[in-house]
């Protein structure tokens, strides 16, 4: 174990020495794009691209990240990048992988590993692109899918998606006299991906950048399908101030609303520890206008749900076992 590992405080004190070693200076998603101030999604894409490196093909579903990054005649992408329709990022990503495999077999592309990475927002992934995602993962393509979950259809005006949290106000589930915001619980897509028996599934957020980048690097190495669910703050849609983008991800972790974990062949592991006494969900909710209308009783209902989900996750962390030996054999 090196000195820095033995004494994490020394990393913080000597940040300028360690930071360049931790994070590559090479940029593949560059400045000049049109993301809103404090956009968590643009930051996450930048970090993801650094972790992926140059031998990568990105397939991007329609959504904020496509709109802000590719206004004609400019582009923020320094990687091969394909903009596809709203529902089919995973399908095109799987085609990229199959195409590269075929070309490699014929000796028409360099014999090195080029990773196909498909990305989409929560609307493009959890709702309209879900069938394509499920199919691509189930077929076992050697590809990574990253969902950037800002918890609504932000690009088209903050409509609710199946990623929107319970009782959050959106333009299609406004908090008013009849309903107090979105009426259903958020879909847990990471769990649904685990149920696809993937070799690697993880949750992440740019608020913990090294954790996120390590997960992207790990997923890149996986030979087979992998999925990362990346939680990204959206000040515009969440009605929060732009400088709170990083803070929101940290509060989501510290309250247990968005735990950071990875699942390797079915074995769960928390990757960022949460204090034994988690912060109350109120600490996370209060900085966001989309939850401004909540009553103490409604906040209590959310707290109870988070507690139940947390306990269920802890059971999995404690008792799940690796199923690596049960991976479906390919080509049999
Ligand atoms: C089939 C289809 N339906 C609707 C649209 C309109 N549309 C474009 S982007 C978008 C919202 C994207 O939301 P999300 O996937 O959550 O990504 P975000 O913009 O929040 O990053 C919608 C509804 C479309 N382009 N195609």
C-alpha cells in the first residue's frame, strides 16, 4: 500500500500532486457547448469520456446532451459520435459493436478493442428506449450503456418520466390543488438491469468523480454488456441554484436517496460509504423548488420509503454472492 492509500488526508493536502495522476488531462468532450449553468449531465459526460479514452464510439439518443453538444456547424465531441433517434440508442450501439466485430474478423479495422458506448437520458432510457436497452443487454453485446438520469424529460420542458421521484413537481405532473406532484415512485432501472444477469451494473454520480470514472473504466474492460446508472443534477428542472449541482449528488448519497454501489456478476458492493446515521431526506429535498410544496407528512412518506429501500440494499450487500460461474456460455 502506498503512502497516499495509507493516509487519504495526504491526498487532499497534496491535491496538486495527485490530481493529474488521478484524472487524465486529455479532453474528449470539450467546452463551448450550450449546456445550462451547473449542468450535472455535461460534467458527467466529460468525466465519462476521459475514463473511456479514444478507442470509443458513442451513440447518443436525442435529449439535452445531443442538443447542447452538436449545434451546426459545431461539435463538442472529440470521439466518433452518432446521434440517433430518441428510442434506439441501445439498438444502434449494439449494431456498432456487431459491425466492428464483423469488420475486425475481415481484417478491415485495426485489431484492437474499440468500445461501443450508448448513452441516453432517463426518458430515452427508462421509458422510450427501454425495449431497445433490454434487448441489447439480453443479447449479450460487448457494449456499455450509460443512463444520465436528471429525473425528467428536461430537453423538451421538464415533463415527468419514470425516473421522476415521487411527488416532484414537473410540467406534466404539476403540484396544485388536485395532485401534489408526480404520483408514482421512481423506477429502479439499475435493479432491472441486475435482473438481466449482466456481468457489471453500477450506480454513479459526477459528485463522486473518481468513483464514477473508476466504474466507467471497469465497465469498459468487461467483455459483455454493462450498465451504469448515473444520477445528474439539473438546476433548471429541479428549480435549484446552479452552484448546488455537486452538493445535490452528495446529499442524495448521504440521505440514502441515491446509494453508490456496483454489482459484479450479481455480487453487490457499496463503493462510497454512507454515514451510519444517514441524513434526513429533508436535507436533500429542501434545496429544490420541485419539492417546495411538500408537507411534513409527505416528507415522512418519502423518508419511510427510502429507509425500506436502504435496508433492502444492505441485505443484498451483505448476502449476495457472485454468479460468475453461472454466466451464459456464448457460442455453445
Ligand atoms: C419518438 C420521439 N418522441 C419524442 C421526441 C421529443 N423529445 C426529444 S428529446 C426529449 C426529452 C429527452 O428527455 P431525456 O431522455 O430524459 O433526456 P434529457 O433531455 O433530460 O437529458 C423528447 C421528449 C422525439 N425526439 N422523438
